[in-house]
């Protein structure tokens, strides 16, 4: 298991994984693909943790996988 720390990261795309995650009282099924700070590739992180993903839907401007 790796970590994705605070700060800028490259996200490649986003996908509806048909699995909900709740954060701050909002649930989303959308996850963004990135590489984590531990060297793992193709890691999926809930868009709720991204700027622009607070509404639970897809993040505008990030392509669909």
C-alpha cells in the first residue's frame, strides 16, 4: 500500500468504479488514476480527495479512462 501526499500530482484519467467512498459526508464512485509517492503505478484515488471533486461527480477537465 502506498501514499499520495498533499501537493501537486499528475492524474491521468478518472473512472466510475461502481464502488462508493464517503469523505466529509459526501459519497462518490469516481476515482482518479495516478502514480503514488511510494512508486506504485496506476493507483486509484477517490476524486473526493482532489480539488474539484467535492461534489461527488467526475472532476471537470480530467478525461474519462
